[in-house]
């Protein structure tokens, strides 16, 4: 049971709890406490040092909007943003209750009466915008992966194809999202025309921009991983007379999973970073738009609210990387590999 718990903690990236699990399993406490200090104590000291320098450094910086906010002011805005979210959800609940009651009274007077059901059109809160950004980056990252992984596998197996597309990869890989965004905006406006669109144009624009900027690391790493496979493994597939797709599924993909996931982790990080800039310009109601609106607002609390968004972006990026690391460990055939 203890071994299963340790395996679960390691595969989910919660390594700092492993010493506690080992102590609970009866292992010597001295060495495990040393490991615990290394895993938790040192990062905690670094975090406290960062908060210390932030608190005293911010007090010495004055901007056009006032003093640079420290940790205390930022935490106050975290509570304010949460209260705003709860208040908005309560307004939404009250709206639907009033609508339901109004329609019920109308039907009681006239069973054949035509009732109208309207959606709540309140402004998105900070937490709503977080979910919008996560959904947008997920769509863009998924599209990038669906394009990059197959092309990477095929080009990794064919040196001629890789030589053909490599110049295109090197040309488009460094292009900034700020350069892609006007082009994507014009194309989406021309192509995505509908009287009742399923998604807003700003969402489509942001997702495609994320896709265009984040597919290259996955494509390159997949191609490198596939081209680095031991040729003996491919020869075994030929001896067994495996078909092309069977060879890819049974030999190529399992052997190149570490490099594929390395590319996916880099792509997801780039996609999350690109998304903020894309949302600022496309005005997709996510974290990027929240930062831009607060900057334009220019109130005394704007800097604190922007800092909340900055920290949220960083923490979410860290969580996304941990999720990808967990998936990499789960799908990797070598469970003993040290993956960081």
C-alpha cells in the first residue's frame, strides 16, 4: 500500500510528500527529514526571501498610479476579486430565479402563452476570465498537437521530407504572436462568417494564434525523437512485416514518447505565454483582456489587480507544466527515468 502511495506521489509530481510517506511506512526518520528540508524547506526559504524583497522594494517605487503594490495590497485585491465573483454569481442566480418566476406566473394566467428564456449577460469576473483563457489555450494547444505530432513523426521517418520542410520551420518558428495576430484577424473575419456563430471571432483568433506559435517545439522534438530511434527496432518491424501504421503505433511512438512530451511541455508553456498577448489585442475576454482593461482603467487599485493577474498567470503556467509532467510519467514506458 505504501509503495502504491509513493508511486502515486511521484507520478503526479508531488515528490515533496514522498519523505512523509516513507516515514509513515517505517523508514528511518532522520534521512527522510533531510530530504523533506531539501524538497520543501529550501523552496520555502526562497519564497519568503522573494516576498521580503518584494515588500520592501515595492515601497520605494512610485508610479503614475501610485506606489507599486506589495504582497499585502495584492492579497487584498485577491479577496476583492473573489467577492466580486461571488456577487456576480449571486446576481446570475437571482436573474434566473426572477425569470423562472415570471414565466411561471405568465403560464398560470395563460397556458398557451409564449415565454422567453434569456441568458444572463453579466460582465465576466476575474475567475470567469481565467476559465476562458484556459479553454482558449487548450483549444489552440490541441490543434497545434494534432498538426505537429503527425508531421513530426512522418518527417522523422523520412530524411528527405524533413529536409524539405525544415526551412519553413525555421522561418515561421521565431515569428511573434503580435505579427501573426493581424493576419489571423483578417482571415478569420473573412472566412468565419455566420449569422449565429458557435464561437466568437475573438476566441477563434486567439486560439489560432496560440496554435501557430506553439506547434513548432512539438514538431521539432517529435521529429528529433523519431529520427533518434534505434534502427534495430525499425529493422525488427521490417522482419515481422509490420505495416507502416502498425510500426508507427507499436515501435515509433513508444520509443519517442520522452521527446514528444518534451515538445508538448514547451509548446504548452509558449501557448500560455502567447495567449495573454493575443487576448490583449483580440479582446478575447480572458486574462490578457483583464490586464489590458485594468491598465486602461488607471485606478488606484489597477496595479494591484494586474499583479494578481501576473501571479495567477504564473501559477497556472506552473500547474499546466506539472500536469504535462504527470502525463509524461504516466505514458512513459521507462518508469524509472528521472523526468523533471
